[in-house]
């Protein structure tokens, strides 16, 4: 299920990042009194009263525009930046939180932001979409709370008055937020396998997609960052329905430039979230970079099945050891995903591109694999005989029995004497023993330890 996206927008220093942290319950965004501190858009999951949604902290109405000289408030460039940020937020979100500052009161820039947001809304089923919720932040005392009445002038309905730093008013605010989230209409189930193509900029993702499809379906350019959005393309492989999701390149956070590329990262993360299998495309000329491992981390966090495609292999000078050495390099850098298959291709010439989709389908099939309970317990008994769990404070982990409780991703529940005795190294050992019998190609598996109740046997 794809969660609704809630975007937080507003001029600098109104407390957007503080509100973001309050909503998601973690200190994820950098909070500083200097306007424009938040250089990266952050993306996190939140939940209120059983309703889950995603939150995007734009933090992006940056008066410096990334340059050396700050832009003056109200300057043409500054307003252009506000317009851009508002447009992108409205274009991606199902709900926009327009945050203003009770302490400083209504400003001309707030009025400009309000006007831009309204101009970008579209009519959907007779209603303006996305809805905009006005949030008056920094209402830390009664004087500032009284200031909230002036924001009625913006014509955005009754403002939600909060103090994000203290938590005051956030319960009522979140109640209203959940109320405004759109209800996803029932639709015909899409039975196609969703395969997302991700990777850093200019790795050749769109070229790969075009070669798979056999036509120029997406824009291909040597300029990094050409693909701005996640693009879905329906495709059939030997009668199997597939949805290919081409995405913008993802860069390391510190390398993401202000503007379009930051929003592209959000789109790529959402593409990973709604995929069954992720193809991570790597540029053979660059080898495995920190950006690649960063993307792999996103994929692993989402527990998605993966294959790594090494593109531009035709441009590499080779000898008899090149393939083995490069494979070892990839395995070393992605040691936390040792189960992923590697496919070496040239999207430009088409060499071995025909291996990509079949491998992705093998990975998807492995993801759905279930192990019979008796066979799983045979593996667990053999593993304990071979390597008993190390003791902790004189006690050792005892595994009574286990069962696979779900697939997609494969999840195993092991009943034990004390879950606290399950060290991560032993968890990894057990995972490897399961994979010895059932490789789960390209697929992460979860092992959950649960204390056995006396009534369980």
C-alpha cells in the first residue's frame, strides 16, 4: 500500500524541521536558528491514530539559493525559489502543510507563498487538490497564540495553532491532518510485477529501460539528472505482466543540489517502496561508490529484493582477471547484501541486457518461496549442532522451534528461551544456514526471535 505524502512548506525559519521531527517522532532533521539550515529534503514515515503516511520536510525555501551572497527577502530570485518549492510540493503531495510563524506574525512572504500554493492547486472531483492545511507554529505562549488570528487574512481557513518545539496543540493538528488525507478509491488490483530501476545519476538507467523495451520510450541524455520523475511502463516478458519503473538518479545527500534533484530523490524512494524487485544500476567506470552503497541502504531498509546491474561493461579494458576482480570489489562494498546476483551489461550495445529481466523474475520468485516448518526445523537443529549459540552471563540461546510466518519478504519466527541472548552474529549465522538450503536469490530475509510461553511446545 502506498502511503499518502504530506509536504511541509513555508518560508525559512518558521520551524518546518522542528514540526517534521515532532510528527515522525525522531530527531531526523537538522534544526538551527539560522534560516535555510535544512539543505536536504528529508523523508520519513509517520503515524497518527492508526493512519500511516509519509512526511517530506522540504526545508527548501533557502534565501541563499546555494550561492555565496544571501538573497534579499522579496527579491525576484527569492520569490522564484519560493514558487518552485511550492510547485514541486503541490505536485508530489496529497496534503500540503503551509507553516507560518506566530512569533513574527504575518509577513509579505507568507502572503506570496499562500498565493503561489493556491495557484498550483487543481480541481479534482469538484475539490481543490491537494488540500492545504495552514499551521501557525511557535505559538509558545498566550501572546503568540493570540497572534494566530491575523493569519485568517490568508484565506486558508482556520489555522492549526501549535508549538512544535513543546508539542502544544500537535494532537488536534494531527487529528485535522488525518481528516484531510484523501481516501484512496478502490481499484482493480494490478497483478503485474513491479520492477524499479534505480541508481545514481548517469548510470544508464533510462538507456537500460529503452533497450529492454526495444524502443526509445524514455528520454536519454548524457547530462546527469535528465529523468525527473518516476515513470511507469507496462511490459510483458513471455506472457508475464511487468511494470517497469524508471527513476531519477539518487545522489549522496551531501551531493544533492537544491531544486529538482532533491525532489527526484523522494520520487525514487517512493518507487523503491512500491516495487517488488529493485534493479540497482552501477556505472562500471566508477566502480562501487559511496552513492551506490547509500542507495543499496535505502533498498535494504525497505526490505526489497534486488539485483545489481553493472552497466557500461563494454567500456572497461579487460584481461582474464577483470571480471573476477570487479565482482569481488562489488561483493566487498555490498557485503550487507551478499545474496544479490550481479549482471554485467552494456545498455548501449545491448550485450547481456536480455539477462536482466529473467534474473529479476528469478529474484521475484525466490522472494515468494516458503519453507515447510519441518524442513526449517531440520536446518535450525543442524545449525545448533554445528555451532551452538555463544553464552551470555552464563546463559545460552536455546531455539525450540521455528516457522515461516510470511513471504514477501520471507520472515521466520523462532521461539527461544530469551530473545536478548540472540546476538546479531548468531542471527547472521542462522540466516546463512537457511540460505545454504534455500538461497533466496537477491532477497533479504527477516528472523524474529520470540520467547516461548509455557503453553507452547
